[in-house]
C-alpha cells in the first residue's frame, strides 16, 4: 500500500482542481433537474418543462398574436388573377406594354424581349360587406373577405425563387441567416411541452412545382433549438417516431437518460450551446413518441370538419390535410407553422394551370380561417397567405414571368383589421404606389413581430461582432392594418 502523503494531497487541492470537480457537481444537478424537475424545488430553478421561455419577456407591446400560420404559395401566384384587378390591363391585352413602365427596370427572363401586355383571364367580383375585389378563382376566400386584410402593395428585392424565398423568410439572401419562424421562437419561446415550436409542412400541385430548400426554415446563426422541423405530409410525420420491435418505453427512457448524462458531462467540459440543445432535443424527441401519433390521428375529427376542408383521405399529403394539421398544431401550442404549397410557377399555361392551383388551396385556406374562428383561436392566431413575389403584367408566352415590384398577400386574425384592402399598385399592376401604404418585405416582418408584441428593432442576436435582426436595418410597422 502506498503511504498517505499529506503534503502531496494538500498541494493537489488547487483552484483548477476545485473548479473542475465543482463543474461536474453542478452539471449533475442541472442534468438531474432536467430529467426530473421535481428533484430541485428552488423558485429560481429552470421551468419544469425545460423549454425556452423567450428573450422578449415581458413583451414590448400588448400581444395580439400568440402564433403564426404562414400559408406559403411557393412559385409566386399572379396578383393579377387573384387579388389585384386591373381593368386597364385587360383593355391593353395583346398590345405593346408601355416602355415608360419598364425602362431601366430589372426583369427576369423577359429582359430585352418584346413586351406585350397580358390582361387577366378571369373575372373579379366584390365580396362581403367590405366589397373587397377578389378573383372568381378564389370563391371560398372571397366568402371570408370581411375577415381578411388584402395587401396589394407588397414588393421585394429578389427576382429568382430561392433567394426570393430566403428574403421572404429571413430578410436576407445570405445563407446562414435565421428564418422568421426561428426569430419568433427565439423571441417568444415555445408554448408546447411535447412538440417543436416551429413546424413545416409541404404539398405539391399538379404543375408549377417549384422546389423549396430546407434552408428556408433554418435557424441560421441562432442556436439550432430554434430550427424549423419538417413533418412529412404522408405516412409517419416524423421518421423513427416509434420504437423498434423489442424496445419498450422504459428501455427507451433509459437510453435517453444515459445519452443525456454523457452529453451533460461534455457540457461541463465545453461551453457550447449546441450541447444543451442536444440534451433538450433528446427529451423532446422522447415526448414526441406519444404526442405526434395523437396529433396526426384524425379519427376524432367529425366528418363535417373534413368536408369543410375538402379532405377526401386524411393524411394524404394534400394542402387541405396540411391545413387541418396546422389547426391541430396551433391548438397544441406550436408557435410558428409554415405550409408550403408548390404549385405557382406559371411561366406557361397560366390559363389552364392557375385555376387548378387555386382550387387546391382556396377551400382549405378559407376553412382554416373559419375553423380557427369558431374555436376562438383566430383572435390570437395570425395567418399570412402569399408567395415570394408576383407575376409580370407582360406576357411570357402563355404565362407570366417573375415580378418583384408588386404582389399581393393577405393576413387575417391576430390583431389585423378584417375587410380592409391596404396599399395599391399603378393602373397596370406593374409597381406599388409609393405612398404611406406601400409594404416592403421588411415592413411585413416588422408588422408581424409587432402583432406578436415584439419591437423588431429590439429583437437582436450578436453574431460576428454585430447585432443582427430579422428586419436588418430597415422595416416600418404598418399601423394601418392593426386593429
């Protein structure tokens, strides 16, 4: 036996040894409180669920919207056949488009081509008590005209699909910037214990199927716990959500606890927010094994609700099924829900193809609004419907080209004035009118955050020596649409 050396023992108790051993003790306490929050009852302890409570706490402004559902019409629907009627353009159909509108302007594939006007091929009518003009391609949305605010003066900076989607989602075309869903989750936190705070669903149309990359719901330089989680529209919404054969719930629990214990030891040695994210995500994944199957089981939905959305087979991957799932996600506290419907890239065959795309989303979009309203959820749920840009009033063969100077979106619920048409374009629908009701993408983001109780100038994250925000260095709140 080696004799005990008191002098050597005393020398070994130094500052570095103390801090190292203390870190393991504190790490163990943190992990224990995560796995069983009831073990530590301090009033200053982390929330029982371990979920992020949000940076903006308390809110900067009264909260009107507690969650956002973004119905993204990927590909860029034509505003000229949806929400912005231009009778003067119809009169000019087939004739040379006035050069005074386009001289020196950025065009996409029509640059240098002979430009001819293409009038709207469908009729418009006034809907509801508000008399908002909406295309007859969208009769169901027309039926809820008094509940929506149509913004006709939208404009953006990017003329191709992927950067335009990135700009609409993150306020920047630079890769690695956080999406608006991630910013919202960072600012307000999650209200759900058993589901991600930011969920994405996709569907596709019969034509005009524009690809959408996963960077559109990236958390960028924010910690990855704010990342959007894509649910599959068909089959199991989350891969491997069930245990393999022979693995019971208690065994799975033991595995999660052991993995988290090892991650906790690593977190004690290395300061890295991603390690804490990994621990919390393992816990969330374990809880999702119960919550996700219940979420996607539509058996409890009455037939009249399925009919209202136009769902023939629940969970069939259609936009209609995704809309119903969005309502169920909203009920369960998911903060940001994004539905991409890829069907709107109509460079050709716009007359036969756009009505098909409209029918695929019209009924379900209106049903989602009505369903939320009858359940008392619309008041604090903000719905945004629209694409990444608009379409040219000039023809491109049998279709329309990309257009950044004018497009339309609509918003509903969450503190937005219903029955309102906000902003306008010129008589041919080429460009927004530069007045107090123009709306840039940064303005849209600033307004959405304001409705959620956030001052967009104060929601920042320091990265590479600079304070970044969703609206970059721009953005004005459109107070005219706020109820």
